[in-house]
């Protein structure tokens, strides 16, 4: 009798172990699925934010404004600025998409104090009303030799006017991050944003910060109006 009870106990224990193992696998599978869904949602939010910044770059009204003397594109007209990276923090709620007095510059030798450091994103300068995502925009002049006629603005042609066409080939990189899903500190976050565009992603990757990088190249400019 005691032997039969012992066998029943062993069978019950084995069943419990089997049920526990199956439950553990099911929980792990659910966690993995949740992480995949969460990561997909995070990347969608980050990409949406980066795209919003690029849409502003492509707005014809803003392009015309940024070709002014204090605009982002005209910054690269001066020869001494040709190799700089012009940087500013994208804040959707801001009145102006870009202001030169709220921008920063990274020179080829890494100096960030040429026009001040007010353009680099601070930990509390969010790009959206959700107070979660930060985004920084980097502009750099394309110094590589261009294809023939590539500097002509769309809708213009040679011979229309004797006035010169002012144009710039600009590469724009937008980097959006979601710091709340990592253990990065405010100081570390701000230090990453002060790096060149080519180095920022690696910096955030080091701290396991979810990020998204979008890049676009533009030829921007216009032909001055002829005066009487």
C-alpha cells in the first residue's frame, strides 16, 4: 500500500514539473512577443518623428525662409563654414523650426563653441507633446563633385537670366531617441548629442538607447529677382 502511494506521489510530482515547464515556456514566449511588439512600436514612433523633421525641411515656405542671410542654408555660403556641421534640436512645439541663435556648430576638428552650444538637445527638450522623444537635426554641405547641371534649381534653365543661381547641396540627418527605455543619464544623453552625426548612433547604441536615423540629400536655392 505504501509502495503504491509512493508511485502515485512520484507521478503527481512529474506532472507538476511538466506543467511548470510548459507554463514557463509559454510565459517566455509571451514576453518575447511583447518585446517584439514593443520594439516595433518604438521604431514606428521614432521614424514618424524623424520624418516630421524632414517634412519641415522640404516645406517650400520654410526653404525660402532658410535661404535668407540668417537661414540654415545660407550659413554654408561663407567659405569658412563649408566643412562645418550645423546642428539644432527639433522641437515641434517651437514657434520657429530653425533659428540661427538657437543652433550650434561642430567644426571639422570637433570644436562645438564656434557659435555656442545652445543648439544641442537637452534632456528635457522633447520633440513631441508626449515628453518622450528627443530629436536633433544635423546639416552638412556636400563637398563632393556634383553631376552636370545638378546645381540647377527645379523649374529653372540656363539662359533665363544673367543673374547667378544661388544653390547648396545639403545632407540632412535626423536622429530621434527614446531615452526612457534605457538607463542613460541626462549628462550621457547630452554628451552623445554633441558628437558628429556619424558618431551619434554609435554613442546611443553603447547605452542601449532606442534610436532612429534618417538621412536625406537636398539641392536648395533660388534665383534672385532682377531689379530695374
